[in-house]
């Protein structure tokens, strides 16, 4: 049995959507969540800058004795996970847009991908898209401004609704039947997306799959926490603590950390 925490990092508060899935599947595990909100979003940054930020986050989580690190950020995964796996011995779990299930299940032969520029322009995204969606009409949309609004507590604002209407219009016109969410911030948009999209459009994110993979890797390395003592879930951000706390339904303390 291993009681060391699972480390999770994201460019901001969005990765808490991943944390929720992991916590639901693995309630005995201790967790430590790190939100680099001061540098959000990672999407517009170049690959070298994203790798540097990912190293910074990884080093902090290693100092906290984390046994496994979940990169709860599509942009950091697609740009930095290969480097991190090559340079650190700890297991890493990454996340990328769920193109495969959407491409395999579409009936209209059209799917939408809402993601950051950093994810959509990455080699990993291009490879996955070419592998599974080469014969599908894929409507890609940069979600410019979405992360910034969520990080500033404007999730259900008029500005957000206007942005989403603009971004979804070409997808609706193309008659998509699946929308893939390519950023961990975006599951928090679900209520708005359900209002704005046609009823038949199915929305896919990667949260459950990441949680299942986390469990599988913990089992593979024999580092599951099988204890039933009270778990410790810690949340740190270099941004607005109140925004993160609200996304966690104010059930957990969020600590400001200047890192």
C-alpha cells in the first residue's frame, strides 16, 4: 500500500474536472492539485515555454512526494509529456482530445473539436486526428478567451455565451453529431453547451478515461492506497482561490501559492 498523494497539475482551475473523476473512482487516494493560473492559458504559448512550465509544476509535485502525476491539461500533455517521461522516473498520465470515439461513432460524418491553439497545433493532436479521423469532416475551433473567462469567475457570463455561439455556429452548420471538448476547463461549460447545441449532438470529454487510466497505472506499479483512513485532498493555485473553491462547490480549502 502506498499513501503518497497523486499529483495533478493544470494551467489553471479546469483540471479540477479531472480531479473530480479521479476522486470519484479512487476515493481512498490522497491528492494534491496544482493550478498554474498565473500563466493560464498555456494554449497560445510556444512549445518550449509549455515544457518549461510543465517542468516547474512537476518539480513542485515531486518535492511533495507525489507517487504519480496527472497532467490535467491537454496543451501540456500534447506538448510536454514526451519530455517529462524521458526525464523523470515517476509515472505520468496525460490527456488529449477524445477524437477516436467521436470519429468512430459519428453518423453524420462530421465532428467538432473545441480546444486551445496549443492543443490543435501540436504534433500529437495531428497524429491522432490523422490516424482516426482522416475520413471525417473535423471542424476545429480555437476556444480563444474561454479559459480566461473561467479563470476570472465569468463562467456563466454574457461574454461566455456570445463566444460559444460564435464558436459553435460553423459546427452546427456542418451538422456535427459529436462535440469533443479538448480542454479540461471546458466540461464546466456543459450547461451552456447543452442549451446552445442541437439536442442530438453528443458531447465527449476525457475525464472518465483519465481516471480509469490512473487506476490502471497505480495497479500496474502496485502503488494503490488501500487504506480507509481520512484522505487528504490539497488544492493550490497562484491565481484566484475563490474561483477554484467555487468550482469545488466550496467543499475544500484552496491555498494561494506563489510558485
